[in-house]
C-alpha cells in the first residue's frame, strides 16, 4: 500500500478554502456520517469531502456517468485510507507528548490571510466553506504535528550513502543522458492545391538555394509554417520529436547542409541544419544531488508505509462497509 499522509496534500485544503469559484459551484452536502473509527476516534464524511472538494469539481468537469462515479469512489477510498493513517500518526504523536509551536500555526494562518485582499474577504470565504478560524487553526496544528512525528520517526532515520548513489548512477546512466540534438531551419509549402505545381515550386526553391540565395530570405518569401516569424528556426530537436522519415535524413547531415524537398502527407519541407549537439552523459558529480533526492524520497515513502502498517497492526480500526459512496 502506497501511503501518502495528508500533510503532504494540505495545500489542497488551502486551495479549497481560497477558491471562491468552488463556493459558487454546487456545494457538497456535508453530513456527520461515520466512515471509520480509529481507536475510538471517528472519521466522518465531512472529513473526506473537505479534502476532496477541489478534486470533486475537477472530476465533474472531466468525467461523467459511470466513469465519474468510479473516479470519485477511488478518490474517496484513497483519502479515507490517508485519513486513517493521519489519525494513527496523530494518536502516536500525542502518546509521545509531541507538540508544535503556536507561532508556527500563526505563521501559516497569516500566510493564508495574505492571499486575500482584505480580512473581510478572508472571513467571507471561511464562512462560505463552513470553516471557523479555530477549525482552521486545529487543521494546521494537526498537519504540523503529523509532519513533526513523521520527521522524527521516519525522515530523521533516513540516510542515502554515496555507494547507493554511485550504484544507481551506473544502473541508470542512460536515463540521465542528454540525447543528440539538431537545430533546423525550415521552409514549408502546404499541399492545398495542385500537388505537381507545389512540387515544382519546392524544387525551384531548392535550385535558388543551390545558387547561393540565403535560406532566411526564402523562408520569409515562401514558407507557410508558423515559425516563419522566427526565420524558420525550429530550435533544437531530439529524435522522436519529429517525423521519423525526416529525422533519418537530417540527423545524418552536417551543419550548413540543406535537404532536397521532402514530401510529407501535408506538404513539402526543405531544411537547413544550423546547429548540432552530440549526446552528453553527465558525470556522477553533476547528478548526485538529483539521485540522492530521488532515492531519499523513495526510501521515505517505503519506510512511511511500513510505519503506518505497524501502527495499524496494534490499532483497533473499524471501516464501515459500503459507506464510501456518496
């Protein structure tokens, strides 16, 4: 099970409070229906709905019917599992008599207030979302307490060794490699009429280029592509980002080379190679911090899962059957 504490998605709660648009949409019908009980402490439907309010709106704008119902059911089930984990962490934090500095809570509340033009607007949004200032303060306090407990029980015990970093680098060196790139300038003629006539025009342009006419001049005179405003400059591209039949040709050319007219399904292209970058394999030193962060994140996620599962083993958890649907 991949557990992610809701302290990591606390920003979603803030967004649901800050968004006036949500208030204008259909409101979630809050109830006190109990979905689960964790060591005697309930998790209600309102707890789920407050976190998922922004997601509800996003899903309703994207999905419908059975697909919408399925997406919402999955989101609610995942959130319930997260809330059970949070509840267990909070209970463990209280058992160990951990506490957070009230000034940290004040700071978070003040940062949220600063997102509004006036305090009146802030109060109005809280009222619209059925949230009181003490409610908000309690949420922030709990999120900070969860973060503190996770920091002490999981994060503080994590170490990524230089050997692990080096081994990962050797196994995934290809993933860090910047592939060979080529910079092209193009002229494009659309097939929007007589194909034979367009082909003759493309060949005529090629002949002008062979006589020494500057590519840029002919781009501005003939090209029908949007990048004509950039003198036909397509920037650097890597393999896989353009038509394969064209890539196979242009990647073999040297800087300064010009292709003959290349026919595609929508028109004719002429290309000039104006730059090349060979593939680059970064040194371990240049990517070790990136690797360390990746390995650290993976290990934290794994150990957090293990810790939550261990807390569950010694907890009394009752999940109400068939209560995860609206």
